[in-house]
C-alpha cells in the first residue's frame, strides 16, 4: 500500500477532458441517477481497491467478502485491485468508457472530478441517515460544496501522523531535542538557527503544498467552493517565511523541485532534521534507516491550528446495475467493526463514529509504535482534510510549486506568484465545471 500522504490524484489531461466533455451525456453537474433502484440487495457487483491485493491484505478482503455473501444469499462480489501507478488515469478512462466498477476506492480529488461529471452516486440523497455512522469531518470531506453539497463517498480510512526529528542533527546545530517545534513559526525559527549553525544540513527540504497553507491558517477557498483564496495576506506570509529561509541558504535550490519521496530520502540519509510523517513512517525508518531511527524524536504534526489528514473512501458508480447491493457492500466494508479490523492491519485510522475510542488507539503499552499511534489518534480527532477536492490533478500542484519557486528565486514577488497560481486553478475550475 502506498503512503496515503502521497496518494494524490493525478488525472491524465486528455482522458479527463473527454470525461468532463461527456458529462452532459452521463448526467453532469453531480446529478446522478442509477440504472436500477429496486432496493434489493442481490446480484453481482465489482469492488475495486487501490494497491491492496498483496500478501498483507488478500486474506482480509477474501474473508470480508465471504462474510458479506454469506449474510446476503444471492450476492456475488468480484474483487479487483489496481496497482498504485496510473490508478487515477485508469479511473478516468474507465469512467469515460462506462466501465467503472460498482464500488471503488478513491480519495476526494478523484471523487470530485468524477462526481462533477455525473459518474458517482450522491449518497447524501441515495442513503439518508448514513452520515451519522461516520465522523462528521470525514463525511464532510466527501461532501462537495462546489457540487451543490452532495456527498460522494462512504468514508473509509484516515491517515495523519506526527513529525519526526533527527536528535543528533538538532544537537549538532545548537537546537534542543526537548523543545521540538509544534507551530510553523517555531519550525521556521529553528530552521533558520540550523541554517546559521550547520550549512551542510537542513530542517526543511520541500516546498509548501496546498495542505501546508491550510495548516498555516490560510483560507483556501471561498464558502461556495467556487474560487481559490490562498493568495491572501496569510498565504503571502507563509511563502515569505520560505523565501527568508532560502535567502539564508537554509533551503537549497534543489529543494525547490523536491517531491515527498526526495524529502524522505534526505531524512533517511541523515541530511534532514525534520520529516512530516504518517502512522507507518516509524516502521519504515526502523527497517530502512536504523542509524536515523536510533536518534529519532517524535513530536506533534506541525500546524497553527488543525493538522492535516488524508482520507480514502468507497464511492458508488451511479450507473451500477445493482445500486442497493453496491451501497450495502460499501457500508459493510466501512462499518465500525470492519474499519477497526482494517485499521489494525494497515496502520491507518477508522472514520466510523466512535471507533477511535477503542483501547487500541488510546492505551499506551510503552512501545514506540504505540506512542506514534496514540499521538496520531489525538491528531486525527482534531485534524482536517485540508486538500480541497477541487484542487485536483497534478497541474494545480505543479503550478503552485513552480510559482513559489519563482518567488524564492526572486523572479517575481510572492503575491504575484500566488496570484498566478490562484488564477490558473480558478480557470481550470471554470473550464471543467
């Protein structure tokens, strides 16, 4: 399973364009109507996951499906799994071809794109009362203001994580490992101290992404979900901190193009002091970077308010031949008992109401992995999915990163850079809406 933090929607432009252009045929504007609605939980459907058919999870899903079929005679669930690479492209291609599976694993950005084209069922309308079975913020993450407030996915699993620090580097650069930063001001202050004392290493190795703006306290969109607003004074303030750090050589020119994978590599190599992680980062570091693991400090996720989290959901194809079965199975996979079982197996967090109060997420046994889980659970309870679903595809992210890089290089002002990024994203919304 890929890192949730890296599971962002990258939709091929040509396929996405054809899908959106065809939305008037499919339904358009989020208005979706299933082919059949007899209300019978019967028939055969296809359930698609994302990079989960492997040694770790195959038995779990086979047992899950067998239990559902036993409880619902006359049903048949065909499980298919797609590899991580190219997943979003395949979703768009299948939707455009009318061959999207009945129940599909995806995040808010991909769901927003398909819902806008009329491909997904509005579960708020099709399944009244389902909302109360999930955490409010998880349900809201799949509710799209820009599409009239429809809800297009049953929340499944969540992920966030603490911050990881290299204590050896902190000490070397005159920073106290007992005083870990928790806010962005503290992080930037310590990054500048590190730049002054240790020019050969760094605290930060990547440009801010859209969720960074949310964690910093920047309003990302207007209330209607129709315009981006991260170019306001608070957004400029955030990027100015990056520019100041770059001027002090606390951020390398190479970092202007770094992606998450490069950031992780730098941390594992002992050249980076801070890494925003997830619930399974600790295990990865223990297995692949033992020297860094020995010097690890674990702190809260950096934020000025609510920390960021990521969410995966199960959506229902609006054109399913058996919508009642599709809804029933998606709700079964995402009920509290099954979410808890999957969360324990996958090192993620459940989105079902009340499940985070299970002792597995609250009781400390002294193990470092348990410490990370408890810390992350506390964060999940106050976290927000900051990535706006309308900020989808690689184009928005790449444009934001490129514009910020130009500002740091002195080719334009920070305000002009953010204005250009917002203008680009707004135009994409208008063109594709």
